[in-house]
């Protein structure tokens, strides 16, 4: 469970104080799939950075699985990011000179996994995403949808409990967007907690909950009763 209580994030801009987050209280239960929406400057990206232990609040509480993140030292934050949270970004963030397989291995290197085990885990993650024939291709040799699936495989390779996706379909065409959202839906069905930022209502419709931000506050928090169908895409097998 992810729990915020009266969370504040303040920035000093010259003589002005900007409240990026202004007293946020929010709970995301284990196994939820939620979309965070809002205009630029609404606070949604700030919240995602704090969710992923990439930033710290100015005040208030953020607990992850019952542990207060304010008490984490740098090493504990790094362990949480590496083992409990998988990150998926709009720009894929793949290293261009590495193959798909080598990109997926990276989190395992940081985790100190042996070379033999790294290879096996990375291969299995790519096979799980339907990329068994693209393991040795570099990012420029892959389509946008394939690159994002490599990024998801990298996010999954340490078997985290949480997937954080920041505009995961922002650089994709409509078909690839449906493909990626279907993958995220399937991961949620298998028990992963999925939280994503999106500007698109069509993408948010794949989730079970939509939280809208405005001026650092929660504007609305709505559970979706009629979910968009889970559309399986040929070649994607994440069971």
C-alpha cells in the first residue's frame, strides 16, 4: 500500500513560494491500477517522483508498504527503487549502444546479480513481452512499441511490486499505445500495483481509478465502474 498524509512539496522561485503539492492525502491500495491526470504544473509529476523515491516531500508523510520513507537513508532509497519499483518512461530511456538484452540486464547489475543469472532473468523478461526475436537488436532497430516493451521488460526484471509509468504511450501511435496499455493491464491482473501519468482520457480508460490534480491539490478521485476491455495483442505473452 502507498499512503500519503498531508504531503507538501514547496519550491522557492525567487521571492515566490510555489506549492507543487499542497496537503495531499491519498491511499493507493496494493493491486490497484490508477491514472494520475492534470494540466502541466498541476503537481502530478512531482507526486510521481515522490512515489518513486526520486524526490522527498517538504513535509507530510509518505509510507510505502507501511514504511515511512522519510526515515530511509540513500542506500535504502536505492534498494526500494531497484527492488520494489519498476519505472517506465515516455522516452523509453534505453541506452542506444546496448542491445535489448543488455538494457534489460542493467537493473540486475546494480542489484549485484551474477552474470549467468542476469542473462537468464533478462531473457525470460523479454520472452514474457514477446521479444524473443529482438533480444540482440539495438533500440534504433526496434519500433517505438518494441522499445517500450523492452523498457517494461527492464522494469519487470527484478520482479517489483509497483510499476510507475510516466506518459508510457506519449511517443507511440494508437496501435502501439493499445498494445502497451494491454500489457500494463495484464500485469495489474497478475497483482502488480500500476500507477501511470497520462494526459489522454483514452489511456486513463484502461485503468480502474482516475485521480485528477490541479494546482497541487486533488481535484477529483474517481473509480471507474465500466473498465475498457482487456485487449490481448498477438505476440505479447506475459503470463
